[in-house]
């Protein structure tokens, strides 16, 4: 495949006049783009994809041009280099790909409707208008938009509308910005508005399929988040408004278009009266993530896609910083520990993983960059390390300098390190480059050596094997012993005589207290026993970390997997949500060691029954008013485990709750709704129930209820129903392509239905590629498959199917890593199964 040709050096746009006419009925886009700029040479090119350009004029005169689809461009011959105004007339089809300009489909009171929106990141602006579609090519934009308009429709863009003339909507000229952040939308929308202290207009927009109250939560968070960032960054929000728009069809989670942020409906809208706290936290972090980008990403933008991490890592850290400031009672950094941290630690332990900063060699690799576990989660962990080293005062001072130096322009990683280094006096770049430029992370081994010395060593950590290339990291140690330095920058450190250090400190030795450093810690048995003795006195984050590190070490076969089993009982009465989340992550991982239907599986179910007892008895199945945040979150975790345990009284109780709400299932308490439905589908399933739930799925406008249904229905126990379910996978009227992965994954995770799901994806791969292949989430269909498979048979089938696809642009790394993920589990099970099953028998 051809490398990426960059056109900005040839032609530097200053201003675009965009005229775009969208016809929903005829499914066409017609446009004229005027670009004023400077041509460095006479032969230039501008990006386009799937545009039929009929004429190109330079300073009013037609000039010769050729279309180069391979380079996603048209090549233009100007009479001479220098200042020029280009004018291009074009047409394009309006397609349903969720890229470029695209319609979203929904129904209100039985009437099918459309709202049109845009998605230009990464390289899809070129599908909407000819442009130098590179982040560095910042320019101003004046948009004139026409469409087959119906009375009462709303039209939105990056900037406020200035006037309407002859059905054309003219918007104020933007500030200098990148093409991928341009956005507009129109349709029959409702909205809620407010204004920040500094006078920024904030709005939330959604289709009228939703109840007005579903917009309230987002409006409150968005307003307060903008106020928070204006203060934290010491830099005003740069635009007159900040619109948040929920689109019924949306491929990613949300998109930070400057002034017009677009969201998946389930990540913006919620029923304030019946939504789990955890969902509120997720929605809040998505909003604060996108709003963090309005400065970091939009005002200052990465120079090229290889520095995507600069945008995403930063926004992924700031989303937590902001929510923690807005809702301190949520302890949202605990959620960071359950979402970002384990995701980064498991993926980054697989050999072949990309580094956070990575070169981009061909266009398909741009989309492959959006690896949630690396660019987002690991990157955020890196910045959390930076923040811990710097403190907030220096961080804020450095950020302000960074914004002042680079606003309306572009930056690279080194520019951020420079600004933060200047503000703190620390050599941030030197420390961070070991994390940024190298894939993977270290295991820090803490041992008492034969001479009695407390010794630390670092070495790259692999799950599923890997080649040790001698990589070393600069590790913030965060030890509770003063003898440990702030940064470990050597392969080995001797901290002194263990006995005297232990006596002096009076507490067990630990490193990575608070779990901010991106490492796994392996204590020798003596040191570990010392910690475990009083493990209850540690913070929930630290308790969770101990369990999590042991799970990872066991997955890497550095300790016995069976060792985890008695440990689980030690934590089983914990009332902390994040400890329970990890406890059941470990417990669930034991499922791969038991064959479905075997006596060993029965023992594992019994073991689950013992684990859940204390918390299930304490909490019951239904939420109670006034209970703690932890109790709200622990309940669904232990409820789900109790269903696996097949506890008869739990199954019956859940069935009774279902029956009480049969007339309106949406009114089930949302905290446990998915589990009540799952229990019903699994244990009381019928074709009638299946039909009812699928009908609810297609007709309800409550987005959280929809997600609960998608989580529950794939648990059907009747193979015929599973077949009926996959027969709807290609029917966008039932399951939208954006939601398909969740359904596929759900079916695949259920042993009974795994074959049906696996056959479906293999038989329909071409359709899948044609439908969602162009977007950045496509490869995750492979990822979710590999997370579930763990037998030699599935490994062989996986390889047989995916290895011939290694050449598909953007899929190579994913297929190789996922193959390693499965083969790692196959090896692990072969090596540890006998001991795990023996230990299980001992513990039931
Ligand atoms: Zn982002």
C-alpha cells in the first residue's frame, strides 16, 4: 500500500468558503468549496474522497486537474505558484457509513425520521468537501448550508448562525482550526440551554424521541465542566457556544468537534430518575473528556496523527480530574482504577503492542492508532504519573504556557514536556520518553536477597510470552519506605538491609502505593505475606492493586494461578466496589479452567456461591434509598456472580421482581435491570419473552434500557432463539451497525451460543467489512473475539480465519496480538489447570 503523501507543504490554505447542499430525499451532496491560500509550487493537490469534482478554477479561471483516488486527492496544475483562490464544484452521494456527512435514523410515534450530522475525524472531511485534510493545515471556515428543510428543523454548526437567505444558512467564520473538527447537523431537534458564568452559551440537543428530562444531566455537567476548565487552564473557552448533540447513529463514543460535540445517545442522555450511578459517572466523564479537548486538541492540535496520544491521553486524564472536582462524592479516580488501569495493563503486556507514540506509515494506520487501551488508557496513566510528579500548581502553570505558545496552532509531544518542564524544573521529557516511545511496561520485583538486602529489579512484563529486548523504564516508585528513590532508572536497586528497614518503618514494604505508576509489582513470598497480613487496613485502591497484580502475575505464569483461589475468600466480605470488581474479575477468569457441563464447573459455581454470600445477604437484590455509592455498585457485581452460582432463591427472587414489572420493564430499577432480564432470559426464557424483549429493543427510546436488553437477550438458552437473533444482525431496523459488536460479543460469551456467533461472523465478514470496515472501531470485532476464546480448537479456527486477512490494511497488528492473547490462555490452561481444579475442590 502506498505511503501517505502530505499536501500541506504544497498548498497552505488560509480560509475556506464552504457551500454545501444536502438532499436527504435524493441522498446527494452538492457543493462548492473556495479555498484561499498559498501555493508553494504550481503543481499542488487537495484531498477528496468519493467526490465527483466537475470543475476547478484558480482565481476565477478553469485549470486542469486529475483525480487520484489512490492518494484520496485531486491533482491541480496552477499557472504559477503564489497566492491563489481555488474554487471546486463537486457532487457526492449521501451514504450511511457514519463517516463524512451522514444521516442517522430514528422513529418518533411510528414515523421514520432522519437527522443529518457529520464525523470528520480522522480523514473524513475530505468526503464532505475538498480540503488539505491534515491536522496541521489550520484555516478559518465560513459555512453556508442548504438542505431539503422542513419547517421547525434546527441547524447547528461550530459557530452561531448569522443569517438565512433563500434557504441558505450562513454561519459566522470559525477561528483557525483543523478540518477534522469542522461539524454541522440538522433535523427536528429539541434542546435545553444555559449560560456559564463567563457567558458561554451551553446547549444539549437530541431528537424528539427522548423525554426532555433526559437532557438535564448533560446540561448541568457540561456547564460546570466548562467553568472548571476555564479556571483550571487559566484560558477562556474560545468560542461563543458549546453544543452537545446526541446522534442516533454514531460509530465512536463521542467526537470533540469544536463548539459542536457529537455523542452516541447512550453517552449523553439519561433518565435522571432511573439510571445507575455508574452510568452517570461514565456519561459525565465522556462529556468532560470532549470538553477537555476544546482546548487540548482543538485550540492546540497535534501536528500529525503520530501525536494523537497528545490529544487523547491528556483528555483521558482530564476527564477524571474534572469529574472529581465537579462531583467529589463519586471518588471517580476509583473508576479510573477499574476501567483504564486494567485495560492498559492487560493489553500492554502482550508482545507486539504499539507504543503510545507511533509512526504512521499509511492511511489505514491512522485509524488503527485509536487503540483505547494504549493511546487512551496507557497514555492517561502516563499523564497521571506526570501529574503526581508535578503537582497541580506546576501542571496548571505549564498548561497555561502551552496554550499561550501554541493556540490556534499545532504542537508535538516535546512541546508539552517543554512547557511542563519549564513550570516544574523537572526533566519531564526524559522520564516520560521511556514510557512514550517504548511498548510494554515493567514488572518490578521486590525481593530480600541472600545477603539480607531489600532489592528491586525491573524487567519487561509479558502475558503470553515475549522477547525480552532489555527495555528499561524510568519508574516513579511511590514507595512507603524513604530508602526508595523517587525514580528508579536502573535495572536493579539495593535499598539496604531489609530487617532494619522493616523495623524502622514498622509497616510492610510496598511500592507503587496508590497504583499511579504503570507497572506490576511482584513481591517475594515473605514480603507478600507481610502485606496480606493486614491487607484490610489498606485503601480500596491499594487492596485492589494487590489482587490485580497477582492476577496479572498468575496470567503470566510468574506465580501459581491456584494461589489466587484462597485469596479471593480473604476479600469476599469487602464492601468496596472496586475491590469487588477485581475480586470477581479474578473469579470470572477461573471459568476458562473448567469445561462447560463438567463436575469442575459445578464446583466453581459452588465456590461463587460461597464468595457472594456475605454481600448478597447484606445488600439484597433491590436498591434501597439512601444507600452508599459503594453499595449501589457492589450489588450488581455480586448479583451477577450469584446468577452464575445458580442460587435457587436468587433466581426465584429475580423472577418475582420481573413478574412485578412485566407490564413495563423499563421501570425495573436500572441498577439491576440488566440482571433481572438476564435471569429471565436464561432461566424462564420462551419465544414470547424473546419477541417481547426484541420489540422493546426496537421501540424504546430509553437508551440505557436498550443497552440492558442488548446485554440480557444474548443469554438465551434455546439455540433456535440464538439463530433467530443472528438473523437480525444485518437488519439495521432492529440492530444498528453501531451496536452490533455488543450483541455479537454477548452471544459469543455465552457457551451455548458461541458457535452460532462465531459462524455468523465468519460467514458475514465481507458484509461486516463493507458496513463498518472504514471506521476506527472495526478491528475491535477481532479483539472481543480473542478475549473470549481460550481453547486449542478455537485458537486453530481463529488462526485459520484471520491469518489470511493479515494483509488487510489496519488489521495486521490486531490479528497478531489477538492470536497471541488466545495462545497465551491456551498455554496457561495447559500448565495450570490441574492445580487450579485441585485448589478449587479444596475450597468448596
Ligand atoms: Zn478524545
